[in-house]
């Protein structure tokens, strides 16, 4: 009889224990993960593909980029939104490339005006669409001369894109 009472009460004794879990190491790991994720978080949300042959200049700038049209310039090509607009290797230099006394790049101007008109049409036809801001992000190879950059900026301004952002590689 005494053995039956002990067997019956044995399960009750085990359930009365309180287990304490030490979560200090778990909290340490979570804090490290949060710090790592915050350090690597990109708040701009802008993804840019740098084409082969474009070498961006270095900078210590920490300004975040704005959304806008992306124009990429290498020594031989110009892209607007990842579409080749000017390829000087295929075209003879100077022939139908510039107008207004060599200040404006014709194919770039035409592509930007077409893009601006498309954005404005979408703005009118679609409720809640992004409005045309006139922002342009310029990814320019570091070997490009300043006189050519002036032509790029003049062409962009003439097409209606008057806010420039130069994209450079930052030091981390």
C-alpha cells in the first residue's frame, strides 16, 4: 500500500518544479543581429546597375540618392534607364550627334523628351502615379572630361530634367 501511494504522488512532485531558462545569450545574439541589419540597411531603395566600362569616381559623400531618371555615361556609350541611346563606336563622330553649336546631344535629348512625355501621360491616365519631378541621376565615368559633362547637363536641362544628382562610389 505504501508503494502505491508513492507511485501515485511521484508525477505530482515532478510537475511542481519551475524551470528557469537563461536567455542572456539569446538576447546578445538578437542585439548583434539587429545592429548588423541596421548597419547594412539601405534607406534609399534605389538599385542601379553600373554598366561594364563605367568606372565611378570615389567620394566621401553620405547624401542619399533621390528617385529619378538614370543616365549612365561611359567613354563610348550613353544609357537612359538601361537602354543604349548613344554608341559612338557605331556612329561616326560628330555626324548628327550634336546640335546648337555642339552644346546638345541629339539622341540623348530625344530619349529624355520621350521619357518625360511617357511619365506625364502615365501621371494623367493613372490615379496615384508618381509625378514628373525633373530629377536625373547621372552615373558618369571618371575619365569623362568636364566639357562633355557640361553638354550632358545642358541636354538634360533642355529636355526638362533640371535637378542633377551625380552618383559616385562612397567609402564605407
